[in-house]
């Protein structure tokens, strides 16, 4: 990667927004015994780094005389918002294709950022349908398709994050590890390329959603693969196929440098950063911070670590689900189906099994007909995971039939 072109892009970007801060986080530093620096990409004008790649792509096309073109993108998230903001900045027309199922909040934010310069078209129920319609539109009008991650100018734009980190670290400080979230791979390709002559390859740690491990699986296979199934919870990084150019830049890294981050573990980070630091993160934005848990505590003690916080576009309507997932991951909440005898006092006997820190958060009687035993769905919250050991021991000593369905995905989705 040509560092000078990245520096030129960084300088040009200052006409759009100031450098995002690189902050030493005292909370995380104390927890891990290391200097943990957060690169706050959640503080760009559109609350994600996506504005960088979009800006760089636009400025290159416009410099080549593309002012008469209509720009087009397909996205229901951060790429759409960055695209819209840049359309307004350059005063060029843009068309944003979004699935018809896109939440109204995201549609409204994209419209606000783009103003009169963009048109939003809702098409299809799924992204693939939406993307296909956008491609057809580009060909029909001879427009310019702006890809979300798989393009040299997009990668170069995302590399400006690294240029800012290098400038913002204290004099003489070189990070021992750089933690990078991975979706389509544009950010990771850009930052690793920029630091290639400064940091060893072992310094990089990649954080990928466990439900969308496209980079990890591709490295293991030795070529780009398309995932058959993707968990969309980490919507900003749930990509079924990593970009071809990005994989070419990242394929030399070891598979075990790609840490697969459980979706529920990400929820713990989101709630922790919100409650302790007052920082609002989207699931993709919490990936790199969550990856700290995957590192050996002894090996990182006293080290300097930079984690890229990629975005903060969090819909607070998701907060109850995030809290629920976080508690389940931390072992503070469980769901059981109990087989309760249909006799006077049976419920009282069950309640006496609960400890002083146990609280009933859900109670639903599932019995459908008159029988000697009935089924109950019970959700229990507690303050210490070890409390469940005693509760289960009480179930077993009393002979009560029970099934822990907390991690049973099928039953949990149907009943909970």
C-alpha cells in the first residue's frame, strides 16, 4: 500500500470531518493490566468508519470527471449513511437501495444525511434482492456503483484510520497488538496494509462474529468461500463472503489470529461500555473490545493495545434483547421447563428452593389439560452464576423434573 496516497486521502478528509480521537481507556486498561487505546470511529459524523471509504471513492471518481454521474449503493446500514453524507458533501446525486424490511429509523437517518441529493428505493425482502436491483439500476442509467468494501479506493479510505492512529499515539509508542473488527474486510485490509512496514504480522488480531466467520473459514480453506448461513445479529459485520481484494491482503495471516466472537459475548461488552463508560456501541463496534477476552491475560500485561471501535449506530429498541443475551452469556439468567405436580403446595415447595439472590423474571404455565403433572416455563435471574448450582441441586434432590433450555436455540426461539 502506498502510504503517501493514504496520507493524501487523510488530508483531503479533513475537509469533511476531524480526525476521530484515540483514547486511553482507564476502565479497560485496569481490567486487563495493559494500556488499552480505543480508536473511536463511532464518533465520525455518521457514527462509523464507513464514511472514509465512501469519501475516498467519490473523490477519486469526481477527480476523473465523474460529476455528471449518479452514484448508487445497496445497503441497509452504515455504508448507506456514509454514502448519503458524502453525496451531500460533494453535491452529487445518489440512489440508495435498501431492502423493504429495513427499519424506518435507518431509512430516516440515511435521508437526513443525504438530504435533497439522494433518493431511497426500497426493494425486496433480502439484501441480495436489493443488491441485484441496484446493479440493474446502475447499468440502466450508466451510473457508478459504490461498493461497501471490495475496492482499492474503499480500502485506501479505510486505511486513513491507521494514518490517524500513527499520528495520535504518544511519541515513541508502538502498539504491541492492533485489534480489528472484520466484516467484508475493507477496514482490516487497509489498516494492516498501512502498518505492514511498522508492525509484525503477529501484532494483528482480527475479531469476527462467530455467526459469520467468512475470513476465518476462507483462511482455513486457502481461498474465498461463501458461507451457507449467517447470523445477522452483528449486522454491521455479518458478511457471508469476504471481499476478494481484502482476502488477498489478509490471506497470509494465521487462522488463529482471527478470533470468533460469540454474539452474546458482544452483548456483555455493549452493556458494560454503556453502563460504565456511557459509550454507545453497535454490535460490530463492540467486536474488537470483546476480542480482548480471547487474549492471554499474562501475555498482554503491560502491553500497548489499540482496538478499533468501528461504529455506534445502535437502535435502542434492541436493548432489551442485548441485555437478555448478556445476562445469559454471563450465567446470570437461565430458563427452565419444570414438571410440577398438580397438588396444593407444589408451587410453594418450588419457591422454597430459590436462594436469596434468585429472582423470577418469567413465569408461564404451559399445562394444556388436566393431568397429574403440569409444565411451567420459568426464567430466573441471579447475582452470581454459582447460585444456579445450588438451585439445580435442589431440583434434583427433590425429584423435580426439569430441563435447562437456556442454550437450546430451537426451544428458546419458540418459547422465550
